C-alpha cells in the first residue's frame, strides 16, 4: 500500500482525531496512488498513524477513513460504518419516527465526503471527496442493507467536488423515480422535497428542530421569514398560530414550491401568508422605511463564507442583515438568526450579532444558542464552526 509520509510534528492534528491532512503537512508519497485510493499515513519517523483517501488535486491531500492503522478499508468496512451510523440515530427517541433524517454526516460518522439523507423511502446520496467517489457502489450496497430503502438518488453536484478534481454527477443509483412527488411530514407539517433540483439534497434537514422552535414561539406574533426558500419556517409559524407571516426570497421557483407546500396543509390559514419575491437586503430597507415592525423574525441566509478566506466579507453581510433584523423588531420581539458558513465560528457569529444589536441601537439578550439536530453530529476533531449555528435573541 502507498505510504503518505508527514513532515516532522505534523501528526498532532491526527492525534486529536481531526481527519484532514493538508498539503502543507505532507512530506512525500511513497509509491503510486490514484485519486481516491487508500494510503497508509505515517509519521516522519515511520510510525503508522491512519489510513486515508488520497486526493492529489485538493489542498486537503488526504481524508482519514480510520485512525486504526491495522483496519482494512474494503466493502466490509463501509458496511460496518454505515450500519453503525444508522443504528446511532435509532438510539435517540426523537429521531425514530422522523420521515426526513440525515443518515450519514461525513467526517462525523467516519465517512469523509459522504452525505446521505433519507426522505421517507428514498435516500439521497451526496459524495464530495475523491475517496467517497471511489467507494460509491460499496456505499449504495451498505445503505440498502442498513435501511431497506429501494430507491437511492445521487446528488453529487456540489461545487466542492471541483476542488477534488471531480465532475458533477446526478442520477438514480438504485430504483427509479417514485410515481408521485416526494414529500415528508415534519413536526406535523407536510413538505415537498425536490431531490432532483432542490438545494443540497432537496431539503434543509439541519433546521428541523429550529423550525419546531419557531412553531412554539409564533402564537399571536406577526412574523417575517427572510430567505424563506420552500417555506419551512413560514409553515411552522402558521402552524404555531402566527397572526401573519411575510416570507421573502429572491427565487421565484422556491416561492412557487412554498405556495405548493402550503396547499398540502389545508388546516393552515393561507390568508395569513404573504409571499414576496425580492432581494432580501433591499426588501428589509423598504420595510424599515415604511416603519414596519414584526414580533418574530427569522434570518436564515445562504452560506456567505464557505471558508475562512471569505470570513471578513461574510461578517459584513451577516452584520448588515442582523442590523436590519433588530431595527424591524417590535419591543420584546424575538430574532432567530442563523449562519451555515464554515468560515464563521459560533463565537464569531455571536460577536457579529452582538455588534449588530449595538449598531441598531437596541438592547438585546441571547436566550439560546441554536444548532443542528441530533442526526447532524459533530466529530471530535471538528469545531462546531463548520456546521449550522444560530441564536435566539430578544430585543428591548
């Protein structure tokens, strides 16, 4: 097996179970390896450390499959890892009856570059690393065996694949398209899931618990949902008894899907919902000029900072949008504000929001830190800055 030899002192991150080996930590590759091949990782003194997937075109030269140098990476390895990940989620009572569930969460489940989301009887698989791409068929077999699902669709069209030298891939890996549009019931609300052309794998499962929190907070509140996408937060606000819900997004197709989702839930009062196609930043300025106020505001923007290199520019965008959020809050109003940017840590995001409150001239307090649900675990070697983070704030 080819050996990836690290420079002296560059094995400390592996000792902390961080599964990424950057180019700057590599001394040399002994032997020949193609993208995605398994290599043995050794310290400068030759001590075996791990086995990893080789990715010569990425700044992350290798991603660790196992920290046990003796473990064999083969079909049986992926069968064990997938089965363990599925069973791990069954341990938690709140996940057992969910129709939408993340089964595999990359490095956190010991499967770098592998995302698998389950929507009822259909799994959407996303492979973002050279190693994951190489073991596609083993992963499909393992998922079918662990879940019994007869349909698996691949959505490996993320921009991240380009950094690994991979082309986008999409299509059915197992089974075929269901006879009717795919939908799930989440916290009592039915939502359509577009696994072919929707964002990510078709739905933002990482906001499930926060959408439920919105439902519980919304009673009697005039609500503003920014970057509403397919209306998940909006419908939960209506289900929770919001007096009015204004939802804003720049995407006409996303708003059309949101309207369709509302129609799937006839018990919700559609007359209380307004859908507005507009740039969110421009619309917030317009609402401020009109003197509009809201009792509950949700800010769930797209990823402003995919890496630390974009953090400064992203911080300005997060600050601006939260300034508007605080200015539009009625006295005692609640702000649910989120970031999914890997380049913004939880502490940095907290500082940005605090600065925004000051800039808006509002006294505010953080009532709760908000994060992804239990089916989106964080690996020991990873910081939570790489995943969803959010704050529930109350203004004076």
